[in-house]
């Protein structure tokens, strides 16, 4: 659970406070509390928020005692605090020293979703009571909650674009775990540092070589825990993450969370990445991590509930992944012509597309065929699978897992398919499960083929129906062309099949077992595909 502004209003020191503006910001996460000691806005920029550094998600206490009658100055302060990522202001001594809260201040706070909280009118109120109350509440929440990834992603998603940087994330991580966080290159040269507390940064920098040597040798400093983790962003430039925690240790879960958020942040906001790494969102969806998924979706401005299609392209050639990577924009354009929402990126060597329901299924299939036609001219190993009507991200994940686990079986059953529907992948999965259960499960299907062969005395009947059902979409003409025989020969063999089995080959549900039988026959005997 993360502490929000709304949660703080239930604390004893804030129960009598009133929210006068910025109510849309009540669900913002609070990382800490601080006091506004100066109302000089130039100092806020040059001092507190120097060089774009971010200490956001704080809630700030002030009485505006240096500008109680200067509404312009008060507005400038709120604007600067909001720009720096602060989420709200707790105003003391309104009606005591500061005459009132001007309407301009309220309007500005509402415009920025910057929470403005007014304390009761009293000279006896103390900053320290609110600071102690809020600090203890946040500390207790952190003590029972190791899950910081979704919290940090949520906070970053609400920042202006220029504040979404790896520096910001490292600072948030450092504040969250109360430890110094360092990022180095593969040669242990320092790249970024967020020190805890901040005043120890010069000391850490001057002793960095000694600290690294201690870690490598397995030694430690007195009362200090040092952790070193390799980080490999998607640009394949290895880095190292160094955590220095005085006193308490970091749990294994928290260590994992920290490395996860740093890797995600490097992929999304690293200096060498001009494009947003959407595959981080894909990873969250396909790993069924709902909190991370929701936070990343907010960052990428994507409505997860609108995703009902998964298209997966892959190939087995040496240069297949490069071809897919070079065609991301082309594939996006094709899918975007028939779907309102489309996101695409490379994930695990495959080109994945998440989309809304197509305007027309005919249009969608036409786009599939055009995509494959373009790419298979260069690499004929490229295939596509299209999963439709997915109702939630769990179904998306399951569809992807089915694709991974059963694509090769689908290729064996349907060797002439260039692209596969969800039903065909699912059918391949079912056939695989029948085989995996053993001879007893396979026997009823084998019996159909044995009876057919015994009555017709012609194995060509089995091959003909297999081609007819699995390759030719129940077309006599296509079957004849694939087998290089006359249409009448196909019709004759299908009639022999009907007479042998006692039901028509295209009558559902009677023919369902027959369909499974020829598919299982292909999987078990690894039949060579018919030539086209």
C-alpha cells in the first residue's frame, strides 16, 4: 500500500484540516514531508531544484510568513513547487498571520491538481506535530511494504515530461529505501548517484574505489551493508547498481524490486533511448503483473482495458529478428488502418502488437496477408499468429504462452498456413495434450483411421481428407491442386470416406473426431507437408 494525501487527512494532527483546493490530487502518493523556509522562488529553482534534480512527491508545510500579503509571490511558490514535483501544501496560521487564502491561489491549485490544505485557525499549532505524524505514518508503511516498483512508476507517470529521467528514479529509490544508490558503467566508473543522506555524497565519491574493492573481496564496513548487482539494459551496455545501506539490511524482495525499477527506468528514460521502451509494458502484461502494468500504461497513455487483440510475428532465420525490428513501423501502420489502438515492439525476439478490436475482421485479415507478403519476400520463415476477443490481460498472457508452447505443433498440423488464428493454436495445444496423456487417450482417434483403412483399403483416402480439412479449407478444387489429382478423384475419395465411416465428412459434430484423427496422425508421424 502507498500513502496518499487522502490517507494523511485521517491522522490526528490533520483531522481538523480542510482541503480548500486541488482535490483531484488527493490520490497522489506522498513520499515525505518538508518545510518551506523561503518564499524566494529563484532559490526554489537554483537551490532546491538545481540542475533539474527532483525531490518530488513531498507535501510541504508553510505559513507564507515572509509573504503573507503578497498573493503573486504565493502563487509563484505553488507554481514552482508543482513544477518540482511536490504534490501539496499544508497552510498554517490562516486568519492568524496570513489574512486569508486568496481566490487566485485556490484557482491555481485547482488548475495544477496541487492539494491545498488549510489548518485550523490557531496560534498554538506546531509544525512538528504534523511532521512527526506524517513521517511516522510513511515510515510504518514502508516497513511493511517491499513493493516499490508500482509506487515509483505511479509517481513518475504524474510528472512533467522533462522530469521523467533516470536521475529522478534513483532519487525516488534512494528516498524510498533510505540508502545511497549508485549506477556505474561496466568498468565501475560512476554514472549517477543519489546519496542518502544527501550530504554524504562527497564522502561516497572520494571512497568509491575502496567501497568497490570491499564488495569484490566480500568484506564489509562496520554497520554498513553494501550490495552490488549487474544491470543489463536493452542496449546491451552492462552497468552495475550499488546500494549502500547503513544500519538495517535490505530484504531480498526489496533488492529485487530495486534492480527491477532501475532496469525498467534505464530502458524507458535512459539517455541513449530516444524511443519509449514499450516492451517493458509488454513484459508486465505477459508476466501478469497488474500493478506494474497499470503504472506503465499510465506513463505510455494506454488504456489496458481497450486491448482485445494480440498479433505475434516471429521467424526462425538468422536475420529474422532484425527484419522484424526494421518493420515495426510498417506493421504498426497496417494494424492501425483497421484498429483504433495499436502498440507494437520487439519482445523476446518477436514482434508483438497489442490492439483494440478491428473495425472489420475482413480488413484485419487483409492486413495480416499484406504484412506477411512484404516480409516473406525477404524471409520465408516469418509467421504470424492472431488472437482475438481477449477480455483481460490474463487472457493475453495465456494466448502468448500458448503461442510459445504450441506454434511448432500448429506448423506440423497446418504446414501450408502462413498465419495462424487463435483457434488453430488452441487446436494444436489440445492435440498436444491428447498425445501427452498417452496411448489410452490417442487410441480412439487411431481407431477411426484403422477402421477407415480397413474398409476402404486405400490409404490415399486418409491423405486426401487430411489435405482437404487441414490445408485446403474443405475446398475440393484446392485439394486437387495440392495433391496434383483431378477434382473427381477427390470427390470419389471423400465419398469412400463417408461410406466407410457412416457419416458425412463435413457434418458437425459427427466429424469432429475425424478432424482430430488426421491432425494427430500428422503430429505422430511427422508427415512431410504436401507440396504446393
